[in-house]
């Protein structure tokens, strides 16, 4: 897929392990070898899978960023299917600019820039913004193949 082509929700869901309502991204707006920008239209109402006690916490912006990172990895690898299950290893320097993600924040813009990586792990810088302004930014590291990292126990 060329970097100038957009990717819609169904194509995103084929490329990440998250399925059904847990696939939080609605569109890849653009991507390059070093970065990706996605869009999401969250409905923090009763059906949102991360909703807790009536609210969607701004800390969940990290999950939106992690899914953008996963899609970016499959696009860089030229894959049309989901990679092996990985996991978010750490987040650092995360700043939450709001307490919750509200319906008024839609659409969310999720930007992730790959800072470093190899065949086993990657480090990204991310920023999630909504219509009301910044929600969260920071850095996230992911292990790409959980089974290799755990000796097949994942």
C-alpha cells in the first residue's frame, strides 16, 4: 500500500490483533517510513469497550496510539494481515492534558513517529488530539513478537 492511500476501519482491523469494538481506529490518514497519522471517532457512551464508571479516561489515548503503532508496523512490513501478538512494554513521559475523552473531542487525531526499532521492539513518540485540543502525548515502546519474548508462553 502506498503512503498516500488512506486505509479504512475494516482494512485496519485486518492488520492488528484488536477486533470488533476493540479496534479503536477508523482511518489511516497518511503514513511514511517514519510516521503515521490516524483518525478515530470515539463514542465514550455505554458501548465503548474501555469505558469505566461512566467515563472514558484520557489514559486510554495511549491505547489509541498503540493501535496506530501496530498499523504502522504492518504497513512498513507490507503486510495485509495481523502480525503476531505483541505487547506494549513501557510508556514514558506521558502527559495527560485532560481527564477524560468526551464525545466533543471527536474526531481524534493520533500521530505516532517511530524513533527507533529493530526486529524485536520499537519506540514511538505519540500525540493524541481531539477537537477540544491535546489529550495526551509521550513515548511508547512495544515488543513485536510476544511469543519470542516469552519463550513461546504468550
